[in-house]
C-alpha cells in the first residue's frame, strides 16, 4: 500500500482535465490531471476488496489472470470475506491506499464524500472509446445506468455493477424486470370445480369463494385432512413475494416492499406520492378487516414466516396464497392451483403498481488517488463489460461452470449432478468458489444471446410477461437508481424507518381490529406529516427524481 498525501487544487485548461479537477483529481498525488490521463507507466497494481467465504482468493483465478495478460498489467490482490469494512476504513483513515478498491460495496454517500476529499478520482474522463470502449457503448445504449452512477456533482467515482434479469433474457420485445410484480396470487381450482365455482375476477367474488372453502372445510373434504384444517387464504403481512399486497390492486395500488421507500409511488404526471394516506388505502383497510373478522384470512398472517406458510400449503390446507411460483409453494398439490387474475375492487378499480428491478451499484470499483496510471487499470476493468467475460466472473470459467454451447452459441451451465460428479460440490457452491466480487454488469439480453438463464427464472419471466403484464395498465415506477445528495440521504436516514414502521403498524392494527374512524384517520395523517417526516421525504424523493428525469434527457 502506498502512503500518500491529499491532493491540492490544480490549475487545468483542458476540458477533460478540468472535469478531473472538479471531481476529486486525476490519480497519483504528484502528477497533474492531464498527466494522469496519458500516463501508462504503471503496470503493477494493488487491489483491496472482498471475496466470497468459499473463494480461495484471486491470485490463481484463470479468468482474471487471462485479462491481466491481455492488458499487460499485474495485480497483487488483498481480498477478504471477513472484516472487510473495518480494514477498508483503517486503510483510508491512515492514508494507506491501494490503487483501487474492488467489491467493497461503497454507498453513494461514501462515494460522494471520498470523491469530494480526493480519495477517489473521477472516472468520467476515462470512460471513452479509447480507454473503456465496452463500458462506453453500454452507457450510450443505457442512459439510466449512466444516471445511476453519476453523483450530484456530475462526477463518477465508481464503475457500474448490476444483475438485470428481465423478459429480454427470454427473447421478449419489452424488458420487464423479474421483480416488476413480486407476488403472484393463486387459487385452488380443484376446490372451485368441486364446489361448482368459477375462478373469481373481483374481490367480492373471491370473498364468496373463500367463504365456500371455509364452510365446506375443503382441506378435509377434498384431501382428507383433519376436520377444521382448512385455511381459506394465507399469506404473510407486507412480505416480499408472499404478502397480501397484490389484493390491494382492487383499491388502486399495490404497496410492495420497496427498495426505495415503502408505500412510495411515482404517478404518470411525474409527481411522487405516498399511497398510505390516500382514501383508497383507508377503504382497503376496512374491506380486508371484514375478511379477517370472518376468518377468511389466516389468523397467523401477521406472525408466520415463509417456512410456516409453505408447510401449510404443502399439506393441502390453503385455498389462496401468493408466491413466485405455484410449484415451489404448493408442492405435490401444485397441479390443483391456477393463477388468480388481478381482481377488481368493489367500485371496479384494478391497478397494479409495478416496481423497479434490482438497482445499479457504483460502489464495487473505485480508483484511488494513489494510482499513477488509471488508464491502464481501467482498460483491464473494461474487459469485465464483455458478456462472455462477465458470465465467467459471475459463475465460473468456461470448461468448469459452462460446459458447452447450444445451436445458437448460448452457453449452458453445469447441472447439479455434473457438479457433484466432477467437483464433489453442488453448482451453487461451485459458483461461490469461482465468483469474483466487483463491477459486474449483467444485462438482460446476455441471458438470451450469451448464457442460459436458470429454468426457474425462465418460468417466472414467462408467467410475468404472458399472464401478468397484460393486466397492467401503467408501468410508471419510481427509479431505484435515483442519486441522492448527502443532505437528502441524511433526511431519509432521519425519517424513513419511523415513517415506514408507523404505516405498517397501523395497517396491521386496522386489518385485525377494524378502523380507522374519521378521527383516527385524521390523527394518523397528521402524525405522518408532523412527526414522521412524510412531507420532507416527499420533497427529497421528488427532487431526486426530477434530477434523474432531467439527466435522462441529456
């Protein structure tokens, strides 16, 4: 590690160099920014970062070694799975910086701070067709990725990393993330047929079905389970793929667990809103309390975990539930279930609030001011943005994890049986052994033209595209990749948890106990604004979105 001094302000004339000076310097504590851009003298680098607990380290990684040889550099790796954050903080605080940090997972707040004080250099001038042609092409074709890694000062302090798994990966024209609709609702059609009932299309019709399941004790009647074992409907409460939220679509929203902020939506007019103080939200609480009071919803909805839910479903007790796949949740009874459509509410409303996919991280590779030749190092990392290369960095080398190509040249991965026979470990463990932490960007189309997606993901994306998305009228969603200023992050940190907890607590109480009364509703809304920071949060999310939308126009 190199002991360095902090950068001082530089007087620069070239546009490229000026950008560097404004955003944390150009690399190397004793050279100008212009010199840093053209300097190719350094060919040996020190990299500090993370690795999986099963990884033997990167020194003998054949993919990384081939990339080093191809770009004419040599890397000394200092990677670890334990105490990573502690060691990184020690080295930064002590000024003992490597040339780059890889696989650390710095937050945008960290990147902005370390960029402002000169610890991390601005990478913008290096992202061009000469130094990083692969990444440059990706950012030109995906402006949302560029917006996600550009800090509010206009600089880029970390390379993008993301795993996009969407319907483009199964050859569909529109690319919807696998996370777009997290909950797929399902009903026991065998029970419906036995009772002479149709698959419901409205919430009121579903209530009739649930009541019939309960009154006729269908688990006992149809499967021979113990009398009284029937649970008409069982889900978790506000859970990721197994919550009750899909049923709220009949009241104009689906408040999924959200990577940005729970209950936050972006409207078609570009205005952000929290659904938790809307009239439709209140109406939903009244409606589903009625179901709960009638014993149509599992009494353990608010306390069970996913293992308990799965156990009930796989014993044939449950008529209606939610999950990613019917087969995984229902087990041997899966053949008796079909998806429910998105159900209309009492006034004819039907609106699924879709959500965004996994976010783009810029905290997986940052170059420090200790690096004398950023261009050389970034040419190495640009190789990571090739589809066939990143698949090997994510899963393992060709000839190990990838065993052959199909007639379209798409790589097939090793099967569980093959992995056990050849390596004495499962495919997942094999992946963890070879996986390299760092700036890996897996685009959706890679699964269609470079390497095969796992079968379960293909199944879910097919269901999403063919069955669920045709029922969605508006795909507007708040982008997970909005970049927040330090002040905005402080506001989010101050209010977000209390705000979300207050909403969830009241939602659960109202479904169980009934309400709210007019007085309780007004007091609740006043509390959200006065004590829980709802108005401040709305301002933050609106301003961040407005900047994001503007950057997408550039």
